[in-house]
C-alpha cells in the first residue's frame, strides 16, 4: 500500500498548473505521487512560433509531460489517450475500469482532480471530475471490477480552491477565503515547479503570463491552495498539508 497521492487529470500541464509544487514537496518527503492523464493534449497550442505540426503535437506534449513529471518527482505516469476536448465521450465502463485499476494499484490516501465546474469550465476538466468520482466510489466497492484488484477506499478527494494563484498568493489573506481548505507552502519546490511549467514549451504563452510575467512571480509559485472535495476533513482550516489529519 502506497498511502500516497494520485492525480487524475485531463491534459498535459494540468499537473504543473494545479499541484506541481505540492507533488514535489510530498515526493521529497517520501510520499509516492502518481498521475493518470486522460489525454495527450492534442487540441492544445502548438506553440508560438509553432514547435510541431498538429499531427506531431500529441507525441511532443507527451514528451513535455514526461519531462515535467521528472521535475516534480512523479513516480508513475499513465496516459489513457482519449481525445482532447472530447473526453466526455469516453466510454463510461472503459474509463471507469482504467481509473479503478489505477486507484487499486496505487492505493492512495488522497486523490486530486478538478472541481465540478472544471475550474475553468473546460469540458474535459468537468468530464474527468465526473469520471474520477465515479471511479473513486467504485474502487471502494468490491462488487465492482473484482478482476481489477482488492477494493480500496480513498480517504480524501481534493481539488483546486476557488482562488486563482496569480490573483491571490498571500497566506494570511487566503486563510480568510471560503473554499480554501489547504494552503501549502511550496517555496522549497519553487524551482522544480518552474522547471515543470517550462517543460510544457508548446503552452508557453499561457504559462508565461500567468506564472512568470507578474512581478510577484516567486510568491505566486510558492503557494498552492486546495478545497476539500469529500472525505476526512483536515484538523484545521486552512491546513498546511493535504495529508493533515489522515
């Protein structure tokens, strides 16, 4: 049993935007971090100027994702290969089986995914939220997919807080914001998070203006916030650690 952190996300770069610093901090203290990415991001940007043809983009984005995972200390990466912007069309039983297998293989205490509105409203983000919650409950029920391994109950599901990191990063202010249940100091992992973000070279326009252009870039890169989706509540709000109280 790993008792680790499992990320279930939609696209390459979601991991670096959403939870990269926390992943690196946890990995550095010996917590196993694993990632399931549902697509290869083939509908994303090819870069400005272009770094790949549209046909070559999925393979390039996979390489970018693997480089980011190396920077963040992600121990296991599984790419499901569904079509970007059409993830909601994935066959339910098929993706449920894939995610249940991943949960029972990794046996995490904490799962991180998107919120019900997909943070940005992206249809793939909303779809992976739905698929993840379906799979987390199925993985805990031995009647579902017994061939996928022994049942496993996740202790806590988290997703990004409603506060965008580039709009507010001061811990004292964040502590007063509703929906901010965890404020994680990732300053020690700031360089690793920056390296992971920069590994997504095709997405550099969106990465740069959010993370590196602001004068407060170092502070923005140093704090990550999350909301408790369901499961065991932390002992305090906001808690400094996704595993608080577990």
